[in-house]
């Protein structure tokens, strides 16, 4: 199953030229490793304030790509951080890492065909 809702993706980026879309995707690739490392460090340190901020930031970026599963997981991580709840937080983070990996694979495919 696709990570990205391509109909919504195309609607979201309908007013952007090809180069701008490619640049947005490439920026996401460049930032993703550090973003995920920050989340992992925030979880390890039980730094819920930074975790909420970093999850919210990633949620905004993922939202641009119309990827409902990663979006929902970042929303959930943000909410857990706001509630200072560490129950199952590692499970959510592992699921998020997998979804980000799948999102990036789909975006790479998109770049190779557009």
C-alpha cells in the first residue's frame, strides 16, 4: 500500500513547478536523518518538551507529502510528549522510522520518474 496519497499530493503541489517540488523533496531527504536522530535522543533523554517540538516540526513536513500513516504517527508522538507519556513511545517511534523509510522510498521513485 502506498504511503503517499498521490491524488492529494498532486492537489497539494498543483501550483508548484517541477523544480520546486524536487527541491522540497531533496530538502526533506537532507533533513530526515537529523530529525529522526533528534527524536530518538529526545526519547532517550525523556525530554518531552523537545520531543513535542521536534515531532510537531516533522509532522508539518510529512503533512506536505500527504502521507497519512507517518503524519498520524508524528501526531501521536507529539501528543504523547505533551502528556509526558512514555508508554509505548518506543513502539510508536519504531513504526514512525519504518514509515519515514517507506515515504522516502516513494519520494525517490517519484523523483526518478518526474
